[in-house]
C-alpha cells in the first residue's frame, strides 16, 4: 500500500518526527494480510433423491397411516413437535429445553465465547495503566548524593501513568478478533445443534417408549397363549392323542417367545431412563407422562427445504462454515506474525522527596518512545506455522464439504425412509387384517366344533405377532417424521432464544481461496 504523505500533511509539520510516525501508522493500519473470508456457495443441485417424492401411500383405518405430502420450499416451524398434537409430548419437550444440562452447558459455552470476543477487541485500543511507588533510600557518603539537596537519607514518591499502543499495521489484531468471532459463531451453532437434537431425541424416545410398551403387552399375551397351548398338548400327550415331538416343539416355541420379553423390558426401561435424563432428571425421577401411538397425530404436510437453503439451515453445516472462517483468519494471523511490529509508548508522572511535593512545579517528567521489531531468524518456526495454517484451511474446507454431503445424505435417507415406511405400514396393516380374519374364522370354527383349540391358539399367536409388526411400522413413521424435521434444520431460526442480531439467510458466495504470499 503506497500513499503520498505530502498530499495529506502540511509541509511545515514534517519537521515533527512523532507526527510523521503517527500519520504513517494510520495510513498503514488499513492493510490486513491474509485471505478475506467468503461464504461457500450453495451446492448446485436441484433435489435430494434421484426420484422426487410427492405423496406417500395411505393405510386407512390405521393410526399413523395417513398419506404424507412433501411441499418443496416450505418453511419449518420452530416448534415442529406440536404438529404431533400431543400435550404430554409438548410438555416433556419444554421441560427438556428448560432443564437439560447439556443445553445449559452449551449456553454457558456461548456466553464464554462472547466474552472472549469482547476481551479480544480490547487490542484495538491503547493500554493505559497507573502506578504509584514509594521508597526510602540511603546512599553512601563516598558517592555524590542523588537528591539535589545533598541528603544521604531520603524518600522517593513517584506516581506515574503509562500508555502503550501497537498500531495494527498488518491486521494482526483484526485477524485475531475475526478468528475469535468466528469461534463464537461455531459455538453458537453448536448450541443450536444441541437444541434441535434434544427436541428430536425427546420425540423419538417418546415414540419408542410407546412402541416398546405395546410390544411388551403383545409379547406377554403371546407367552400366555403359548403356555395354554403347552398345557393342552401335555394333556393330549398323557391321553395318547399327541406325540412327545409335538410337546417338545411347543416347549421350544414357548421358550423362544419368553426369551423375547427381557430384551423388550430392558429397552423399555432404557427409554424411560433416557426420557428422564433428557429432561434433566435422575432415572429414579422418570416423568409421569405415558405415551400411546394412537394418541399421536402424524403430520400429513411435510416441508422440504430447497437444497440451496439447507446449508443455511443446518446448524452442523453453519458450524463447519464458522470453523472454515476461523482457519481463514488463522492464515492472516500466521502471515502477520512474520511481519514487523511497532510499539508506541508514553509515560508521564512526578517524582518528589515528600508526599506533599508530588505534582508541584519541577517534579514532573514524561517520555515518548517508539520501537519496531521484525523477525529475522526464527529457525523456520514462523514460516512453517504459516504453511500449517494454510494446510489447516484446506482441511477445514474439506471438512465443510463433507458436512454438507452428510447433510444432504441425511435428508435423502429420511425422505426415502418415509416413503418406505408408508409401504411397510401398508403391508403390516394388510398382514394384521389377514391375521385378524384368520383369528375370527378360527374362533367360529372352534365354537362350532370344526377346529381344534390348538388351531385357535395358533391363530391368536399369529394375530399378536402381526400386531407387534404393525406397532413397529407405526413407530417408524413417527420417528422418521421427526428425523426429517431435524435433518432440515429444526426451524431454529423461528425461535427467539436462538436468534441474534447478525442472523442471516443464505446468500451464495464462493469460498475464499488462499493465494500464496511472497515469502519473507
């Protein structure tokens, strides 16, 4: 950067070296070495899946069997979980958002990051300090006394004000502030990710609890049915109407069904413990809310954000972008560390032999100073630190790209899952209907004497297994619906506690490239 100083300063003032130095510093202060960060451009893709999805199939007469339509470009509400129309679920999520320790820790981390930004901004201003010293001294008579009154024993009182300032010639302070501000943004989006993940986890845990409770109830009924079947076969075996092989087969069947109950009970207890912890409670203080899949309403209109907007909505992508910004600023910091540094100092004060003489005429002193320091030989340390910063920028850029790809994968996987969940629920519902018809026919035949009781029990067992499969298919639709809202960003931009003044919508700019600077 070159500027004609004579055009800005009166020639008569050029005889004052301090003024020239100050003007020169002000002129150079506009330069900041290193790359200027630019937001990465939004991916140039038009969709998430190879085959666009419009509407899922419906299963009439089944809870959670409604058809779901995908609305491209529609916005996501900040309280998306209310679309399930469950007051207990809403209450549980609000409790978790108030009491979850992970969320509170993330809030404290953001407050810490903001204070670090404010602290770093102090480097823009001069440093001013005040001191006061008092001493009693005695000098030997063999040398000249220090005070002007020739006293050998005297007191010295010195109040002093010191000012120091380092002009930001090459943008070291500005790049450092830029770095900590980007770190604050990374922490902010980590908080947002924690918020979105927490609400999703509560919904999924509640859905899984309801599903597991239904499966436990059905499994217990199956155990009872198999136990009755075994009693009948043992009676028939004793009367000679059944073989030992039939009895052994039924004993094996009962043991297998019984073995499926403990894992379900374990999973149910774990989900209840998880819900307690998510709401900031101990497992022994599990929430009283109980959930049933039939009490949840499946959202039928699902928003699907445009691919160009996803990168601005996903908190993990925004966090990766902030980390990329940090790496960009670190390149400027490493570059500035290789360049000269100027330090301006000034001291003013008073020295007196008596406290009452302080600040009287003739006791004052002052000094002005300027120093310039430039690294000459550091054993290659600064050079390699600069190269390491550039490599870290490339690493952060690739991590950003990986995060974006993963985000698009999450959305695509969830959309496909919802489509397949609808088909799976339709098949499970058809199987449950068929099992119910079989059970009804078996009951009629048994009452009329055309079928054995074993046939009736087999039909009841098949009906219960079909109900378990149906419950699992219903839970998949609810859980994957919640996963879609999470994959699209969770609508955090509509929640006041997650917004800040510099929140922004996406605008497409290319990632700033790092151009190698001339090595010093």
